C-alpha cells in the first residue's frame, strides 16, 4: 500500500496511476496500447488516462483490473486508492 506522508492516508488512484506509469517510463499512449492489448477492448483513450491521472474520473472495476494486470500492481491496492479518491471527492463536494 502506498501512503501519502502528509496525511497518513493511502495515495489516491490518480496519483498512484501516474506514479506507476512514469516509474515504468511509459507515456499515456504506451499505457493505452498495453491496456488495448491486454483487454482486447479499445474503448479507453489517452484522454481517458489523462482524466484518471488528473482525478477527473475514477476508472471502474473493469479498467482497474486491467490496470492491475498491466502495471503489475495488486488489484487490492488499486481498489484502496480508488476508495481514497472517492473520499477526497466527497470532501470537496460537502
């Protein structure tokens, strides 16, 4: 589990995705290509990856599983990061 040092809370999914993609030396287009190959589904775009990484959208369970496969990150870690992102969103709305 990745933990944000400032708040002591797990890292939100947007940050985790960007960190892991960059650590692998991949562009957003590289990640899209890998997701297309792994899933056989070409509905995700570079623009969608950008939205995920900026926290504008949270990928659903289908794409979180594919991201887990492609990034080599445990699905549980991505699920936790998605939950953190949802909590942060709710705080902004309230």
